[in-house]
C-alpha cells in the first residue's frame, strides 16, 4: 500500500512539474535575445549624439547634422549586410519636401534610412517593420542650429533599430523584416507619413509595425518613480480607418477592444515577457499619450497594425529642451540620463516579437465561429495559412485563444492539429481567436473569427 501511495504521489508530482512548464522559448530566438548588448546600444547612442544636432533642417556638414547622422546609420546597415549572406540590403529613401507653412520653412531633402532583411520563403510576402526616428530638437522646434543631443528622444529608438539589425541580420527568417530610422518626426511625422503611404501604394503585406520612441530612461521627476522593469505599449482600439463602415459589426459583436493594433499589443506582451526576464509589458489602451504623437499613427490611419513602445516613466526635463541648468534642474536630453540595461531589455523585447512573427506561419484564413444556433459551446473553423507549408516550413497546428470579455489579454490556449475545434465554453461569454503555430512553437498573430450566420 505504501508503495502504491508513493507511486501515486510521485506521478502527481511529475504531472505537477509538467503542468508548470508553460513557457516554451525557441532556442534560436533566445540566443539572439542574449546577444543584445547594453554596451553596443550605448555606443550607438553616443555616436548619434556626437553629430551635435539631428534637426530635420540642420545644415549639411561632414560631421554635424542630420545628413551626416543618416550616412553613419547607413554605413552601419551596410556593415551588417556583409554578415547576412546577401539577404540584407540598405538604402536611404530620399525625397524633397517643399515648405508646408507649418514646421518646414525651406525646401528640405528628407531621407529614411532603411535596411531590408529579405525573407527566405519566396511564397511568403509578409513584412514586419521596426522603427525609431533619427531627428532631434530643442525647445523651439524650428531651431536648427543649437545642439540637440536627442540621446533618448529618439536616439534610444534609433539605437534599438541599429542593434536589432546587427543581431538579426545573421539569421534567416521566412518573412521579411525592415529596419528603418525615419526622419522628420519632430516636424510632424513626415518620414513616417511618407513610408506609410509608400507601403499602401505598393500594397505591402505589412502585418506589424513596432515603433520605438523614448525607450531608454526609467525615471520621472514629478512623481519620483524610478523603475526599469516595465515598458508601455500603446495601441488603438477602434480602427483609425473605415470606422463608419465597420462600426455596426464592431458594436454588434463587442469588438471595440479587438482591432489589429490591439491584437499586436497583446502579442507583444505575451511574447516579449516570454523571452525577456524582469520586464513587464504594460498595455495602454490609447493610440498615444496626451499632447504627443508618434510615427506609428500614419500606419494606423492607413489600416496597418502598429503600436508605440515607450518607457514607463518619462522625464520631460530631458525632452524637447534647450540645454541649460535652471533653478537647480539640469535640462537636456543627454546620454548620462539614460539606463542602458533598461534599453537592452526593451530592445530584446522588440527582437523576440519580430523574430517570433517572422519565423511563424502566416495567419489562418477564413476563421469563423458557428453562430446559427443557440448553444452553450463554441465551434470554430478555419483554413490553413496561404504560405504555411512552403520552403520546408511545416505547420505543427493551431492555438485557439480564449478570454473573458472584460479581460485585457488571452487567458487560455487550446492546441489542435485540425482546422476546427469545439470548446465547452459559451461564445456569448468569451472572445476567441486562432493562431497558426510552427514546429518551433512560433505563433502567428491571432485572428478574431467572424460569425457564420448561414
């Protein structure tokens, strides 16, 4: 009897240990995450600051101003292209902007520095984009001559993009990843508007944009909070386009909290926290902060899923400020006010999300929920992704995600290798979504089912 009881106890303990193994890290992604370097990020930011000012309309000079900074970023991308096996290409996408009567008062050559890591699957046209803005400013947004270090705003986001390219360019991904430092953010999201319109005109299959802006400091002067364990992800709820035509469907099925950008934010939280220790991804249910704007918005308004990643506690004495000391307070966006281990974690979070997306299959197609009958269960059906099994990449199966209607992120996850699943949970009480899963446990973005009423 004692032996039987011992065996049962051992079995229960074993099952308990198995039940606690809930986080599966892809070893390839985990290795890349470990390669993100605080020292490397510091070197990138320090070099960006060395250009004095990166104002959009700063004069052209060999070692000062935005033009010189752009050329340096391009040289970094070109250097990383040598380790990519021919998959990475880099360029500056340039155009001339005429005076707009607002924040551009002279004809100005604009340029987004872009590095494209081409996907290895010829049947996979998905694009995942990560951005930071390269320009900087002081108090007067038209002051193009004063020193504007821009270490955190947005040297941090630009450095993150450079570091992501450094690490990820060595690894093949089925889908394409684009690393971009956009210009003209401080003058009105000019570079992002240009790129978002290009993506729309050229019909990019852009499934996600991660915009990084002010992500490398950890303290707030007015609340005196210092915390390098949390980062904010801003996302819109209702879509910023075609709202009138979509409103009836959104209201009827309670989907106010399930737009594409909000789904991307949930994905960012789950995957980011899976790979980066001591970091909580805090979802903020707003497109952006009060009185501020970001480079994700031009993509959101054109229908692309896009989020903004920003530090938890902003220090406004170190943003958009003339360099000075006043009433004992030092103003200015200097390197010395940054936390590079915090920037490392936030950059690593970006990497985990981008890599998991680019390694995952495409999203399942035609996802529906059976809604023709009154039932206390839920039946979901879908079709395989269009590019799921090409180039030797096999789909392991699918996750059906579930959460209560008031819950901010997914609570339960059910695996199946079929293209349909019935669950003993009422469709009236929960929201559901479906992800495709690769053999390496990389999940696609979730797809919310549409009701099947016929």
